C-alpha cells in the first residue's frame, strides 16, 4: 500500500479565473509557474527542456496519471501551453490548468 502527500508550494500566484472551473484530484502531480516564468515540480526548479523527462519519471511511479498546472495569471499563454504540451508528451492522461472559480 502506498500513499502520496501533496503539499502546495508557498508561491504567491494570482490564478486566472474561469466560470467552468472544477475540483482537481489531490493526487495530481502539480507543476507551478510563478510570475517570473520559473517552473517548479516537487518544490524544485525545473527548466522547460528537462520538464518532460522529470514528469515522465514521476508518472512512472504515480497511480494517478494526471498533472495540474498551477500558474500566475500574468504568465504568458505560450509558456503555459508549452508546459501543458510537455506534460502530455511525458505521458499524462489528463492535464489541467488551475483557476479560481468565478463567483456570480
């Protein structure tokens, strides 16, 4: 029997909002992108060129094959898309982008 404990990083992120937001699995691997465009996985900085390899290794031992990208709303869409693309190429079955649900 194995278990995974996920502790969110202490990055100051102003997440984008979306009306269609839904809850993500707590077992998802989380990739953080801060307002400077720096990428973090497991509280460790990761360069975009090594992200796919790092995520592939993590997905190999994970029971949940989903990845959640948590990003600041000021991060360029191009970088977010590159992280999502690298996550899919690493073998993730589901890749989501964290948002805050808009209140009506």
